[in-house]
């Protein structure tokens, strides 16, 4: 059975519902992964009082609206991030279906069409998780970047514009173009890392999905969009502040270090200095200000997902085919 034989209304309904519930699951990932919690257990519960959520209080967007943005169990305010991520999941699923799957309907089976849709949806949702986690905690989880790279390599056959060599070379190029200049050379020149390895692994993921051209596009487009955003924040507030969660984590680390012996503390501090977030940026040091680059890389990767062929067509040097 060809995908073209499936009623479009059914495909759209399936896609949007799956995207909404995928967004709901993302909220669990965004909350638990940075805290080192298991994403499967315990079941969904109120972050404030810990009471398990009933199934009808966990329906994407609908439950938030019905509850007026407050938990039924204790009345605690629910972050608007929850319905926002759910909505983004639904919209991305719809866009993937319309832009990347339905145009193939006359030539692919329902099974292959579903596989293409599902893999792209997993990719897109992973990027949403990266964006929100990096915004709040300024780090990109290896489980997402490395895991996404592995999935990209394993599913290359579902993408018509890349082969196995493209994915492997793209992943290598994506990692190298960040790691070499910003982690090795920048540290040698200035004594600190310019970009974290998390960003390098995320660009590696872009290369695994799109080849070297996608990795280069993600890095350049992400840098441009990140610079524009940083300038807007500077003009509006006069400074760029780290997320409160990063400041809190640094304070907690300092408390732990204070309890160690002098020898153990020296060893721990030496290890921590490899982390670009270990030392706080002095007040007023605009040139040293840190921004979360992951959200802009994720945005650029989503842009390439939907408009990559058009970009390659008009920017000849980005076209892997030459």
C-alpha cells in the first residue's frame, strides 16, 4: 500500500497527535536529564509536591488550559514551558509530514513513509530538548548529541540525499570544525575553551544527518543567529547573564569542594577547570560573556532540515554534489 493511498486527514491527525505527545515526553526529558534523574521512572508527577499525575491531567495542551496553569494536587504554578514544548512538538510533526513525507507519497509505501516521518520527528524533538536544556543549564547532554549521531548514521538509507560515506565524513567534519579551532587552538591562545565539546558533538550530529554541508551550515547559521541574539540582549539589558541554574550549580559545587581535604580539593579543581562554566564571568566583562550556543545550532539544524536543498542550490559550495 502506497502512502498516497492513505487519506491525508488520517496522516495529519496521526502526525500531530504523535508530535503533541512527543512534546509532552520532551518535558520529562528537559526536566529530568540535567538533574540526573531516570526519564522512565517514577511516572509523571508534580515537581512541587511529588504526587503522581492522573492521566487526564497529562493530556498535551488541553490539561494545562483546563487547569488554568496550576497543578490540581497542590495548586503550584505550572511553567508555560510545558504547553509551549507540546505545541512545538505538534507543529514540527505537522511540518515534517507536509514538507518531507507527503511529497514522497506516490513513490513510497506506508511503512517506509512512517519510518521516514518517525526518524525525522525523533531528530527534531531531540533538538528541541537540546535547546531548552542548554538555555537553562548551558550544556548539551551526550545522550542526545552522541545518540543522535548514532541514529543519523544508522538511518542514512531513509534519506535520499546522503549515503553512508556522507554521514561518516559529515560527522567527522562536524566535530573537527568546532573541536580543533575552539577547543584546542583557542585554549592554547587564551587559556580557556571558546566552545564546549557539547557544541562540537551537536555539530557532529548535524553532519551525521546531512553530510558535511549540513554541519557547516549549522555552525555558520547558528553563529550568525546567536550573535544577533546576543547583540539584542546587550542592547536591551546592557549585559548577558548566565542562567540562575548555572549560578546555583556553581555554588553547590563550591560547597562540596569546601568539604574536601586540601589534596582532594586541588585534584577536583584541576578537573573542573576543564569545564568552561567552572569559573564565573566577572561582572561587566562583555567580551567574556557566555551564551548558550546549543539553541542556535538546534535552530540552524531545523532550518537545514526543511530548507537544506534550497540552500545548497543557491550556495554552490554547500552542495556536496559539487
